[in-house]
C-alpha cells in the first residue's frame, strides 16, 4: 500500500517539473526586466522622492525572481521526490508574491510618477 502514495507523489513531481521548466525562463526574464526598470527609473523621473518606494519594491522583486530561479534549479536537480515537490510549492508562492508586489509597484509608478 505504500507504493500508491509514492507513485502519486512521483506523478505530481513529474507534472511540476514541466511547470518549473517553463517558469524558469519567465522568472529569469522578469528578474532582468526588474533590473532594467530600475535603470530606466533612475533617468526617467526628475523627482527622486517619488521613485524611492517604487525602486525599493522593484529591487525586492528582482531579488525574489532570482530566488525563484535558484529554487527552480534546485528543484529540477534534486533526486528526493518529497523535496522536489516542496521546492515546487515554494517556487509557486515566491513567484506569486513577486508578481503581486510588482503589480503594486507598477500601480504606484503609473499613479504617482506619470
């Protein structure tokens, strides 16, 4: 009876592997986008006081996206099925937090800077 839960977990990990492989390029691209946005904001807005909050949030987002890349690579390379599943769930949450805070920073930029 112990083989069924192991088989179910292995199937979930295989399905998560496909998602992680697709998410890897997206998170790397979003990290680069955040870094480019920081550079553009440095020269785009004359009022430095309005940029500071958005700069910090976007820098935090870049850090979260880079963390996602490392977690994805770790999840793809690990041999332990339970650890791979746990890392996949962690990547999901970190990615969602990064996207949500990126949305908040974008709303702040659109509303206050432009």
